[in-house]
């Protein structure tokens, strides 16, 4: 570990942290890896709705944590202003890392003490649909930050066209998952999804497939929670096994171990889905729609399959049936994606890249 006087200081700001999600997984690993490299981290979360266990993780890992828990927007703004005054009295940061999307990022940047470099990390797709959601102040963030990082080359290309500036590419951090896979007692293949339960993640499509007689030899599993799918919603779908939300790495491992294929039939403006990286690290085959940076990580035509974003129900169903047939025929392996993950997306591969982009490796 570095001596206290040698430690670099990073101020991390994110708009929100929920109990689960891709940004949530990335930020935990980001802080863990940056701290393990001998850096001091101060974390600011405007809207914190984490589990107590996650809060304790950040308190152990970071030097200071500031969790905003105000429901009303004006109270959040007041809290941020008060915190900005407090932070201005601290010494200079070596790097500021902002994360997510929202007007508050630019506002927070106006309140900061001195810093050497501001890096903003944009997680979503950066395409025209995503750009339509950018507010005026968020566009200022994308123009004024010293460095903008996207999750994939496709996302960076779309952003570069409209912003007319350099966009760097570094994948998100994800958890490396090692699990012993189990077999279904019923002998069925298990296709499933874990994450936020919103229609844009293909939940309704999965429910429809579960009722299709042509897919009767496939069992569909779901983990997560969402307001559109309240308790008991999935009771009407006998071939959907709903497990509710899980927390922590053990919950993630248990979910992945119960699947034969991970499904992400998304219409959401994806960046680089952490769930797919986690599946890759375990060797779990996956099928996803062509959104954002997903094609960047499709490394094996058998085990990592991408279908057009506008696929109809019948086209999506055909892709699921073909995948199931190839698995039963022994054509799908777990090797290629585990190797790609180790080489490009593991913590060891990414820690140095993030340190470089934040300017942490330069000599004082």
C-alpha cells in the first residue's frame, strides 16, 4: 500500500445508488479496486437507497461517504449546496470521477474544490434515443468534463458525432463469478433474467414465451423487482419461476448457477450491461438484443448470441429455440467467453486503465 502522503485523492459523485443494478455493481468494484491500488476515495451519492450492507461496504472502503436521502428535489439541491460548501474547504483532489446521467452532475461540478482532472463516465448507449433524454445541464457536463468515458466503441462513436469531441472507451467493472452449475431437476433448460424488472428489459416477452407450447421444454426464471411487476404478478405464468430480488455476491452466484442461458431481450438504451459481463465471467451462455455496446462482447457465435433490436416475437422465439437445440446437441461451450473476460474485463485488466484515465499514475 502507498504511504499516506503518497496516496492520490479521488472524489466520486453519482446521481443515485439503488439496491441493485449495473451502475451499482460497477461503482462497488470501482471503489474496491481504486482503494486496493492505494488511493483515497471520497464518495458522494445524491440519492442513496442502498441496502445497509452496501452502505457498510462503502464506509469501510472510502475515506468519507456522503449519502443523500432526501425525497424532494429541492431538499436534495439544498443538501448538495451545503455539501459543496463543506468540500470547498478540503485540499485539492487528484481526480474527480462523476458517474451516471442527470442535471445535478454539472451543478455539483460548479461547487468542487480544486482538482487536476474531471472524468465523466456515461453508461448508456449514446445513440439518438439516448441523446433525446440529455438535459441542458447534462450536455454541459459532456462538453466541459476533461475526459468523457463510454462503455463501448459503438457508444463512443455515436456520442463523438454529436458532441464533436474525443470519447474514450473503458469497460465497466463487474464481479468475477465462479460457480458450479447445477442441472434442472425437471430436465428442462433454464433461460432467465436478473436485474431491474421493467418492460424495456424484455420481461413481458419472457412471460409470453413461457406460455408458448413450442417452448414447453424451457423453464423461465426471473430475479429482481419493479413497480410494474408487483408481488404475485408472475403467479399467472406457471412456467415462470420468480425468485424475487437478491443481494450481494452470494445471491448473484446462486442465481447464475441455476441458469443455462441468460436472456437480455432489451429495448433499453444499454451501455455495456454488467449482467452480461457477470454471465461471461462464469461462462454462462447468453442471448441479447443488439443494443449499445452488447455486440462488442459477443465473442463466440454459439455461446454469446445477438439478435436485432427490432426482432419480432416470432424471431425472438426462433432464436431461443435454436439456442436450446444447440445446447442439447452439445454445441455450446463456456470456454471462449471466460477467456475474453479474463483478458479484457477482469479487475486486473481494468484497474490500470482506469488509473491511467484518471491521471493517477503520473508522478507529482
